[in-house]
C-alpha cells in the first residue's frame, strides 16, 4: 500500500514539475504534518538524460527508503545492478530489486537506503546506470547540489518522534 502511495506521489510530482528538472526537489508531506505517514522528496534527472528518471527518498512510518523510478517506460526486470558515480568519482555498485511497479527499483531495507543517501548527500552530481545482466536498462544524471535541503526534511527526522529539521 505504501509503495502504491509512493508511485502516486511520484506520478503527481511528474505532472506538477514537468519542466522542473534541475536541482529542485519536490517535497510532499513533512514532519510538521502529524497525520502524514509519508514524506517524500523527488528529484528528476537532468533533461539531457533522455527518459526521465526520478530519484526518490522517503520516510514511511518512520523508515527511510529510496527508489529510482522511470517515467513512462516499463522495464521487465526483477532487479537492476546500479552503478553510480558521485561527482565523477570512482564507480560504486548496488543491487536494487524491482518494486511493485515495472518502473521502480529500490534498496531493500532502511539501513541500506540511509547509507546510500548519506553517501550522496554532499555531492554535486550523481550519474547512474541501471543494468539487467549485460543489458543497460537506463542511464541518468542528477544535479544533487541542493539535496541537503530535502535530506534534512525527509531523512534526518525520519524515525525520530517529534523531531524537527
């Protein structure tokens, strides 16, 4: 149910921010809205990336998670091996299982998601390549230079009752 809500959130962000694909994050929910169980931050890939990809971080019932969601392209893969570079640095890899939809891949648990987000939060650019075996599924580049603002709203207070950013 929560992932379906996330898919709707990402879809809504897509409709609302069609031209907003720079470093701006679309934030929905928030720690000050006590009735909201989902707080999301969505960043779309740079326009030159071809198919748009959303980098989403979210807090659902006090657990951090993150996804890469592909806009308007179904991908038939159970998982993706994701190679990523922060600021053009050395490549790192992580496996991301497919989520409920055929357009979304995410990290398997809250600790892994938080570790990934902690790694990239200080960067300026994030380049990702999603592969299924030897096939490149998608490539995307993100301007993450303003990620700290979204991170402080979504990730930092997640799981801390009454915490304010």
